[in-house]
């Protein structure tokens, strides 16, 4: 059930009506449990059992990770089970094709054709977060994460893992942040202004920007890009950079807005990533919940920066490589993660913790210019990285780059039919620029006082200029 479908809107309205009925206040958690199971079963009825099994297993191991006699064993088993489930369903086919030589092998055929459960990365990560946090609760006195009652804890865990706004593609909410919110909610406590702004922005980014851009970035696919000029290839790559942000940030905002309707605060997932002046800053702004997850549950356990610079660089590279592979069962994602890992390591070697390596003077103008040049450099490097998302065959990605040079003079530099990319990119560019210059007099006096006019315009465009229906890019992850 797509967030952008009328079926989902009707589903949310019906659920809200039942959820806030006064006589059901004590049963609100169960209402959302049933609604979440219905939401997941809408497209994946056969895989609903896997989701429930994962939630039950995480309930048991997390509970005994605190109240059992051997908490470390329970926690270890829980983490291993989550990783095995994720590896089997998501990467079984990838590793089977790499290991098994016989293409007709029944094992390879079985693993390659195995259905990929929607949101498996997100609900297994939620399970890992719960298990690890529960185990650490013995030491940091966070035992309120896990109720002393196994029955209550199992109900809360089922709710935490299956809560439908975040179930399919996040944001990844940590158990220690989500559990304290579980309880009765009142309709009058809904922050209407926040919900309105969040949902309008989310639907605008997804329906108007991302869904329209996809009709132009489609031509990046092989072999179509071979017949395009360098300007067209660059413009399409820029368009996809805007599209993937609008698609995923839009989804996250919708999830956050819907969660707020039910009284639950989900974490921010994007914070204007394309104004980053360093790769380190980019990963603090892009898919924030995943970056935080990888930092806390992978980078730090590997040793972080506590074991010398060489080990720190290795840990950073390994974390980004695994983070890249998480995004899809294709070697191109591993290369993409390695690409960003190398950028982070080189930046750390050359610039240290400062991040921004470009310095064009120490005057106010020089520092401002350095900041802008750094933003443009990081943005350009990020753009080229997204090529591996579109062309998951690494050789095709290299060919695309080759065509950006070799097609000079062979084809029209920029195809005029691709110019709408610039139009649909304008809102995202302005979205970032307004935030970047938020402290200036122009933004404070001219833009912000009329912000609801902009929301009205976005709402109008949602109703009149939405693109054709498309699933979210990150559903594949």
C-alpha cells in the first residue's frame, strides 16, 4: 500500500477514527497493531508471518537479555538471528550467484527467486536496536525500555517493530526513544500545524518532484544514455540526484507526519543534505537514522577512533562498505559504499576533524567563498556516486562516464526535451538555499512571513501536477 495511494489515505482516516474513539483509549495500541498487520498484509500477506516471527523472537531475546541469567548469550543470539534473516532473504541470491558455478543449480534458483519482504532491513534493524539496548540497559540503567512483564513487553515490541508509518522504509526509530511514547493518546494533543507542514512537504517532494523527474531520468538506463550528449547526461544525473532526495525525504516526511497523527514522534531522517560542505557533514544530514545506527551499532563496536588512526580509517571504510551493501543486493552498492568510505577517509586524512579542506582566504568573503566551493564540490561528488544506484552494472556506470566525454560533438549537447528537469529541481534547490541563508534579512523578512503561501502553492501543485504513480526508490532496500 503506497503512501501516495488513495487506499492509504482512506486507511489512515479509518484507523484514526477508530483509534481516537473515547471508549477505545485503553486499546489504542491494539488498534494500531491490527492496522499495522493489515497494512503489511495488503501487499505481502504471505510474508506477514515472517514479520510477526521476527517481532516475537526479538521480544523474547530482548526480555531475557535483561531479566535472564545469561544476558550476553541472549543478546548475541538475538543479533545473530536478525542478521541471518536479513542475509538469507536479501543477500542469498547475490552470494549464491557468486559462489555457485552452475546457473541451473536448484539452490541458486531457489535463492535468486526468493521473495524480498518489504522493509526487511528496517524491521531487522529495529530488532537489533532493541536487543542491544536491552542488554546495555543492565549497565546504563535504562531498564524502562523492557517491562518486567513478558506479556506487556511482547505487546510493546510487536507495536514497536510493526508500527506502520515506519515499517516499510523507516525512519529507524531506536527502542529507547520509542518505548517511552507507548500509551494512550488524545486527539486534541495532535500538533496540527506540524502535521500539515510535514505532510504537505512530504507529498509535494514525492508526487510533484520525484514522480515527475522519474519520467526524464528514465533515459539514464542502458543503452539509452549512449545516444545523449554530455550536457544531457550531466543534466539527467543532476535530475536523479534531486529525484532520489525528493523520493526518500518525501517518504520520510510522510511517515513522520502520519506517526504524529497517532501521537508518536519519529526521528528526523533528512536535514538539508545538499548544503553539506564536507562528506562527514553529508552523512550527518542524509538518512540520519541509518547513519546513527551504523555509527552506534557497527562503527563504535568495531573500535571507532579509539585504537589509532589506521584502525579508525579501516573501521570507517568497513562501516561505509557494509552501509552501501545494506542498500541493495548488488555489488554496485558495495562499490558505492566504498566510494563514500574512501571520500570520508581521504577527507579525514587531509583535513582532520575540521572537514572543510578548501580555504580561499581568511577574510569574511574568502571564508564564505570557501564554504560555497566546498558545498559545490561535495554535491558534485555525491551526484556521481548516485550513478551506481541507477546503473547497478558497474561496467554500465563506467560507460556512462565515458559517454560524458566521448559523446562531445556526436550528439546535441543538451536535449531540449530534458529541460523540465531544471523546472522540477527548482523547489528542492530553493528548499536548501532558504535553509542555508535562513539567518539573512531577506529570508527572515520576505520568505518566512509568507511560508503558508508556499504551503498553499505546494498543496495546489499536489492536486494539479502530480506525476504518475511510482513506488518509493528505497522500497528495494
